[in-house]
């Protein structure tokens, strides 16, 4: 689906009004004229295209070493390994006068979508960022070729270090003690043992605290600092400078709990419809965009409690509730304390159609479709640029339940569409079909 342009979808769904009578004349006719036309136009416009991916044995190299790489060639729309022998071009490029120039060029044969090779680096190669590029001649035929490109870092071992830092909490409040677990490694990912490094606490660009630590026998150390008792809207961060590479520093922003948070709502049916149970996802983040764990409650205009909400992980959660028509609902945060903001839910529609896609332990996809009126609807499921399921249905007023066998779908990401008789999108949803033909 990611390979389809929007214009293609506009063209396909422009056909809906012309074929709506054929589509919904007999709801039990899966292979009616409209759906077949939709399928044919979709598959006709999905062109085969090469996609190249390169894996290297490392991300960082020293002059005189060898870059060992493996190439994988797949073709769209199904992204299967190429069944034909293809010539693959792989290049190593370096910057000269701010532009990348080809330093080495290898031509290999991709047999069943797989090839491999190497680039031997000169011992006096200049340190810096180099570009690995791979493509097929078929890709050159495209107006906008999509080559595979990957940045490779080349530098002497003594000029490079990599710092890893993990905080002990997902976010901090003013006055909290922060504990940071630090690990420092060289370009070969070997630990820098018993190595001094400087740790600084920054407020924007101002250094508030600077201390020197030494890594242990594993190249690790624990640093503790106290967050100042200042408004959390200020940007704080930790800066690490390794003594072996004084010109190479690493900055890590400190996730602060803000007095202001952002709360976004995502109704699964793309809208809230009165009189039905609506499934709503939400995401909570700080003002700096960091995930934040919250608890809260949904209130109606009179302040009456309707339902509770709580994040599950990484600031993401969901809830169900049955709204009333033309009612403005709001969410009040109860945890963490001190957040005075209240957040309005999307406006509730008096009439409409919504749905919920349910996962099950069996190889069946269940749809709960809620409709304010009896109407003709269409369900389509696409994956890898093709329509694998199509069905016209009559949705009665109220709740409608439908089961779709997953055997008809290939493994991977699939997208489900719900459309009305005029061709209007009502809802869409991505699902992941695993190797056991079940939903993840």
C-alpha cells in the first residue's frame, strides 16, 4: 500500500458512484462488477519495482580495514526475493568539495535476490563520513530512482568513541534525583575501561555542573545529579566528553515532566458516534514530545464521571465509552498530580457509522460495525499492493458482527477499508497478520 500514490486511490474510488448499484444490488455477491473493477484497476496500476537493501558487518571502520557487505534484492508489490538473476551495482562514495564522488564501484550478480562483496579501505584513507550506495539498472528507468544509501563512518580507533546512556526513570520532576547508567565504547564496540570522562549538566547551553568520572572494568559508570527546582519548561541535558576523544561529545536531553502535556485522541472508527460503544486510542506526551504515563477520567459538561482512562505503556492507551449526541466530553488528568489542563474529546456525531477490529486467538478477523441506519457497505482488505478480500454487506441499524477468515491474507501488514455506497471512506485500519495466520 505504501507504493500507491494518492492520485491512484482518487482514481479508483472515483469509480464508486458509477458502480454503486452494481456493488450493492445483491449484498451476497462478493465478485460483483464494481469490486472486480476496483481490484483490476488497483493491480493494473501497481508496477513491479526493484528494492535493494545492504547489510554491513559494522557501522564504523578504520583505514586499512575491509567493509564486508551482503545485498538483498526484492521486487514490489509483494517484496519477494527477485526470482531472476539481476546485475547489482554497489558503490562506495566519499566527499570532495562538499559533493560525494565514487571511490569504488563493484558489479555483482544477485542470484535469487542475494549477493555479497567487500570494499578494501586504503590505509591512508581520510577520516569522515562515506556513503554506500546500491541499485539495479531497472531502478534507473524510474523518474525518481530510489537507490539504497547508507552512511559509513571511517576514522582511527583513537579518534572515535560511542556513549550509551540510560535514565532510571521515563521522566523527572524539578528537584528529582537523576541516575544515569553510562557505557563508553570504541569504534569496534570494545569498552573503554578505566577511562576518565567529563559529565556536565546543562540548562540550554549554560553549564550548571561539571564533574569527572572514570569508567570501571566494563567501561561503565553510574552518574547521579539533582534536577534544579525550576520550572520544567526549561531544556536540561547531560553532555558527555570522553578523555580519549575530547573533540567528540554526546548530548542527552533529560525527559522532564511538564506542567503542560499533550493528549491526542484516535477513535478507531475515525469519529465518535452517539448511542454506540466507541473504542478510542490516545497518546500522552510532555511539552517536549516525550511519552508520559497518565491516569484520568472522562467527564460530561456537568462534571459527571463517565469513564476512567490510563496509559498502558510509552504514553499510549485506549478506552471505551458510549457517548450521547452533541455532548462535549472532556478528560481531566488525575496522575501525575498538578496538571490543570483539561482536554476535549472529538465532537460526537448524532448519526453515523463506526467500527472496531477485534483480534482473536483463532485465525478469524472480527469486525463490529455500528450504524445509525440500515445501509449498504463495502469491505476491502489489501496487502502488498493487491486486494485479497472483497465483500459487499447490508449493515442493519445498531451493531453488526462480521467474521473474515485470515487464510485469504498473506503474512505481513494488511489494510482494511470500510466504504459506503457512494464510495466515501468511512474508516480504515492496519493489522499485522503473523505466520500462523493470526492477528498480532
